[in-house]
C-alpha cells in the first residue's frame, strides 16, 4: 500500500485539522512538536505522510500530485484557481470575503463608477467585479494591512476577509458588500481521487460522521 500524502496549512488550520483527524483515529504526534525541524511527518501504521505549507502553496502541491490531499481556506482555493477536487467543507475557520470601505464608498459602488480596489486577492476581486457586478475597476494588489488603503487614499474600497469586523470598525470602515462565505476545505488531487478512491472516500466519510456527532 502506498503512502497517502496530506498537505496542511501552517498555523491554526493545521492544528484544527489534526484535532479533527485525531477524533477519527488518525494521529501524528511529531507534527505537533514545535521544535521539530522535520519537513515530512509519517504515520507508518496508517501509511500516511503529512507536511506543512503556506496556505497559497497547498493547492499547488495538490494539483501537481506532490500531495494527494490538502486542507486550506476556501479563499485560497478561489484565488489560486488550481485544477483539483474540493471534496469537503470542514466547517472551521469560518469567515467572509467582503468589499469594505468607508460609508461614503457605498454610493460609488452603486453607481458602477470606475474605482480602485486594494486587495490581497486580485483574482477573487476581478471575478466579483467583472463577472458578477459587471463593473470595471482598477485592482491594486497589496500584501500587508489592506485596511490602510482607503484611509490613505490609495483605493476607494478593499476586498478582504472579515472575521469579526472589529479591525474595520476601529478604522472607520464597514462591510459594504458580501462576496461569499469562507471556511476550511479539503481538496484532493484529480488522479489520486481515481487511484485511491476507496481510502480517500473512507477518510471523507469518517470525517463527515465525526462532524455530525
């Protein structure tokens, strides 16, 4: 039996995924060791390998078959646009992708004016404004604190993830439009789904049943 390889998103998502896996009898103690320098963690008994990666890299590993299975946020899957199967909503890491800005920007959004949109997610922003709203916008890609953009006049609005909205509120911004709900998802390589159909389906089934408890 060959090893199934699982790519997990570093940080909170990985910890929550491991908690979930433990409930269905899949353990990997080593991966929880903060001081470990290892890159690949193995459960010999279950023939499983795990590795940690940055969120945006997880769909890449899965598309190219370096990982059979991945766990990452829906935002990352949408932004990366890789060829893979999204098989399950894991139900944690829930938040929303939204268009945010000062109250004064509500009017320019309504009037379909040409505006500037700052975001870490240019593909999601482009799809939303061009394909869903049919509004032409100038998209500015940023990597840091997106909330800063409308405050300093770089853009009228931003497209970003909103969890509680407290950062927005503190900076005089609010959610103006909701693009879509987000949460952690399980993704599977297209070839692996055919080759390892039984093992992967059992994993999904076990996780589903656990989630219903």
